[in-house]
C-alpha cells in the first residue's frame, strides 16, 4: 500500500470477491494529501507515521464509536 496510486478500498473489494467476506485487514494505510505516510495495526490500535526515509513516529489510537479516518484519531 505504499504506492500512492494504490486504492485500499479497491484492493479489499477484490479480495472479498475472491475469498468472500472472511478476510480482515490487520493493517490499514494512513494517507495524507493523497500520499502514503504510515499504517495502523487494527488489532493493536497502534500505528507508525513515517517522518523521513526509514524514520517514523509511533502513534496510539483510541476506539471511537463513529467512523473516522485513522489520521484524525492519532494522539
């Protein structure tokens, strides 16, 4: 998902079509301004936002009852 032209949603739909609804993504990309900037581990509710080349900052996420983008719930 580090390809800026990749569509996470389209990929999930293709996988569901091939394997059914029994798939579950464990990592979800974080995108800002149409660029891949990190990922969230949906199980651990932790993520990494890349700051420069191989450097990154850790982020923890809180559960929220409404649907929000991953970048909006970073602490």
